[in-house]
C-alpha cells in the first residue's frame, strides 16, 4: 500500500453530490483520521456543496469539481496515495481509472436495486442498508474500522474571548422549530457566564418560547415584515450596549444588524450570507443536529463546551402556570383525566411535501384509539384547520381537534400531557422533543442528515431511502419528480408498530426500556 513521503496517507475522497449524501460522508473522515492520525484528507465535490465540509477538523481541504479534465490535472499534481470513491457513478469511475492513484476503494451504490424498487416496488436486502453504513463499509478494503456514525459538537474550536461578556445578545428570527432549537444556546450562555444579562431577539410569534425561559433575561421582538423594522432593530441594539452577539440565523439582515449596531464581538456561522461582518465565524457543519450547531457558537466563550452538558436534560421548555391550568381545564371538559393515555397528532406543515398523507394520519389515529385505548388530540396552527378537520372526521370518535385553537404557550403546556406525538418535520415536533415527549416523526423531502431531526434517544424518524432525498433544505410545494414516494412509502402499519413500541418503552421501568 502506497504512502506519502511523511509516512501517512494522502487521501482523496470523491463525493460529487447531493447535499444530504455529502453531509453523510463526515463519519468516514473521522474514521480515517482515527486509523491514520497523520493522514491528509482532500474531498472533491461540486462547488455548491463545498461549504458543507469547509472548516471541518477531519477534512484538510475541499476541492471544487469544475470539470473532469481540470480535476484529473489537479489530482495528478497532488500525488495522492489513496482514493475513496463515495459516489459510484460513471464520472467518479473515470476519475478512479485515470487518476493513477495506487490504493483505491469504493462503496457499493446498489443503484439497480434502488431503481427497481422505485419503479416496480421490488424489494431487495441491499436496500435495508443505510447509505452511511455503505460508506463506512468501503473502508474495510484498507482495514479501517468505523469510528462512529454521528457528528459531535467538538468538530470546531476557536480561540476564547479575552474577557467575560456582561451583555449578551442572541439574534434568532427564524421560524418556530429553529427558535426552539436556540433555547439550549441560551442555557449554555448562562452556564458559561451566569452573571451576564442575556437578551434574545426573535419573531413576534415565537416570543412566548423565550419569555417563559429561565435562561433569557429579556425578549425583544423583530417583525421583519413591518416597514422600517430593520432601522428600528439597529437603533435598539445600539442602545442595548451589547459586548457580544451570537447569531445562529444565517441571513445577511441579521449579520448586518449586529455590525451596524457596533457590537464589538460578533459570532456567527461561516456559511452566513453576511459572514464577513462577524468578528468570529464557526464552521456550519451539515450532519450535526441543529441544536448542537447552535451550541457551537459558544465555543469561543467556552472551549471545553460539551454538547450534553450544555444541552442538559432533553426537557428545556417549561409551561407557563396560566397556560397549564387552561389546558388542564380544557382536557377535563373533554373527559380526559390525568392518568388517561393522550396521543398528539400533527399532520400539517407549511410545505406540502412535508405532509404525510392525511388519510394515513386518520387511519393511524383509529388504530391507536381502537387497539391501544388512546385518546387523540390534533394540534396545528390556523393554516392547519381544514387539514385537521379532515383527519378528525375520518378518524371518528375520541379525537379532539385543537388546530388553530391554542396559543404557543398552551401548546407547550399540552406537551407534558402527551404519551406520544406523531408528527411531520415541523415546529411542533421540536416543541415536543424539547418537552420530553417521545416523538415519532415522518421525514419525506428532508433527511436526518440536514440536522433538524428530533433530538434525543427516545425519538424515532420514519423515512424511505431514496436517491432523490433530500430534494431541498425545507421541502417544496410539490414533489420535483411527481411521485411523492418519500412519503407514500411510509405505511400506517409501520408507523403503528413504532408508536406501539414507543408507548411500551415509556410504560416500562427505565432499565428495561433501555434494554
């Protein structure tokens, strides 16, 4: 086996697309570094995906693929000793054959089995293996053993600040799910600097999340749709005299606001549109959960930060007493007592392709009621009313329809009463996991590797392995390929068995549930 002059491999990894698959390659680099600590890893990928890997500590360099001939010329100059093909198409094979690299390995794509399954429904044992497992299996050709499948918070580090901040700003004006995943960042700030005053800026419809949080001293709202809101935000930030701003939101508007406000230390992600306006940037790593990505902004403040220590217990939302009392009264009026098994269903989403078919939610509700003796409650916003009404009517007796009938504070108060939430990839999904509710999530156009899956070991994600996933970061109005197989392949019997298993695990003593 050939090695570089330093005695360590000089490795080229080829993975040209897509977004989700590029993100999945990161555990491979960690495994290579664990096996050969001194190796150099260069990844060849499309220019649009280079930001997925740039700055990752297990990747030494990212080469943008601009064409076959240019790539081959670059590869021959660099004298690679090893080539790992994680793409498996004709173009990557040509790179292997023409590169002259002595030690080569490639993963099995099983493309034919996948196409037969999509076209005709013909199953194959090859399709039961996750893409990541096939990536890691390719390393066996070099005697490299997998060093784990997950990303960790310590993937990025930065030099600590010169002094402890006294006035800290967190700016997060994204939607409900993203806002919920910012709360552990607030907790981490207070854990690192308990004497600081923490101000959080968010959307008006997310303010209740943070006003009830014990780690946020004050919550400001920023209605981005209002005329003159940006100018008003900058003035307010200037008056706040902040000495540190943490900006998990990756928009130019957010970065520009803290820059114009004159905040001296500004920390954001390297992939932010306004990244150059920050004083420090942290690599944004696809494949890491978004909760931990947000926490990584704290690394300059707390270099020894631990994800579990900073995130704490999975419960980090606390219901307001008034909302808790109101929800308890509504449940009692509906005949639901404290010990009754109540299961939540959230069939809605802003994006049509993120919605598991409503008929399947209705059938799942019937089975949970008839076979598990559960009561069901439908949750959602005003835009979900028609959808939830269809589900409630089809499911029949024993289903409460609370869509559009609860405030955010009341939704948070409802969560601890649930034994389970079955949901699409959505804001209420993150509310449930932040409340410690076992969550069964249906993922179609999005994938776990984008980092927005339910955080914690007691939750499950149902998803179909298809080459077209993910088709975007947020989903789409309609399936780009017209078949919507990512959701149609998720069946009610499969969902019911997972739900029943999760309910059984929750009713067992902790030591048996973990077994």
